[in-house]
C-alpha cells in the first residue's frame, strides 16, 4: 500500500520536487505540509520527511510522531557533512536521505520505513519525571497573579525544589518583582532545550532556594511560545525541580491548550463585583477545556468584613459549585517586600498562601 506522506516546511527545493513526482508517478501521496510541531503530532500520515535544519525538529517531536505509529525520515545536505546526519540520528529519526536524492529514492525510503515499522505495545514517550506543574493565571490584568505565583513558589521552596517560570507573554514581571536580570529568560531555556550548549543551569537564575525563569521583556512584540514550545520549557524545568509554577498572566481563551497539560491551575480574581464576574467567567471557559477538579479559585485583596467575605463565597459557590476557593487578604507588608524585591514571609497574606498550597495539593491528589 502506498504511504501517506507529510512534508515539513523547508527552504530547500526537495519537497516541491518530491510532491510533483508523486502527483505524476504515484507511489505515495502527500497528505499535508507541516508548518509547526503541533500539526505534525495531530495530522494523520505514515511517514514524515523533515530537514535537519527544521526549526521544530526535536527528539520530543520525533518521539511523539513515532508514538502515534508514524515514521520520521530526516533529510540533509550532503555538503554539510557528518554533523547534519548526526543531528538527525540523535533526534531518533527512523532513517536519513540526502536532499540530492532522486524522487523515486524518497519514495523507496518511505516504503522501507513503514515496511520495517514495529508497532510498540507502549508508546515511546519521554519518561515522566513525576514533577508537578501548577499554573497561576489572572482573570484579568493586574489582579495579583504574579504576586501569588511568587509567594506560593517561595513558600513551597522551603521544603521542596521549585522552579518559577514567567510565561506571561504580554507583561512578564517575575524577574523585575524579584530584582533579577531580564536575561537569561524563558527563550533562553527553550533554546538550550532544543540546542544544548552549556546545560539548563546556564539558563536559570536563583532567588534563594527558588529556581527562576524570567519572561521576555519585549512589550509583547515577540511571538509567544506555542503549545509545543511551552511543553518543552515545562519538561525541561521538571528535570530541575519537583514543582514547576508558571505565572501565565491574564487568562486568554485562545491558549486553553496550554492549561490542559498542567497538573492544576489557580485562577486569580479581584474582590469587587466586576472582578468576581470575570473570575467566574474565566473559570467557566477554562472548565470547558480541562477537568474542573484541577481548578482552584483565588480572590485577592478580599475585604476583612465577614459580610463581604460571605457574599463572595456565596456568589462563587452558586456559579461554580464544588470548586475550591481561597480568599487572600490585603497585606501592607506586600508593598514593602515588592519595593525590596523580596518575599513577605510573615503576615496575613503569607498565611493565606499556605492555604492556597494546601488546596492545590488536595486538588492534585483528588485528580
């Protein structure tokens, strides 16, 4: 049976040459042109041809494609020598072929790849580290998601290894909040994960016991990480820490795929009526994409009067029954710690953060 073939995007001419040959002579059919890694994982095909210089070629991608029963053939320029071929082999591809090969040789290579395919009982996926990933997202901008992510990370880092990652693509502020440099940052981690040079430890910073990965301070002009790049960063940090906490910035419905791979997510909203409405709406939108049991609701700067606190709990419980809720009080100590680039270790806010940690742990254990 002729194989279904996928061609990864390339600046070289071999994909067009191969495509024309298949249209004229048969021997296979091109089902899709792959433009990004997510498409390679989700699209149906038997064999993927991909360049050694393809920007999204990684061992993780190859493992994911093979896990769904397809094969990957690497294409390299013979004049690049053994280094190009070595990189393909290190990624775990099924076979290699030179760009200068004739189209019928590509077809033969594809046929050979699926002829020797062995269907594994268990997918050849990366080994799970057992580390937890916790997202912290705001129902809107400026509701305190970053402060919760920082304080929660610092609290947990007292007893377990924790990595705090600033994944806010619009207004990243973790590095600034902790008085750290804006470089290295999340893009540095991604580059090191894809093209190792000095090791992941060269891509991180530390604030006491806490591992910190800052965001890209570019006013949102750079292209945000896509889902596969996000997954690579999380997986890399899970090699260094037992818990990875991600400051995700304000919730955006277009990025719900990111939340689906996390162990749990805390959604933060403000304590005013408009803030509660946004918090409820964000949680409802997110619960359509992920298991609601993996969500934790947090109301920041909650008033101290029992009447208002009871009203907040009543409104959220009515709209979102069964979801855990924590109220974080206003604490003047936070203002001092923010100006000093430190973490408030005492006070009513710090005490409430412990409740958030407990509720998150329970949500993960119950999942």
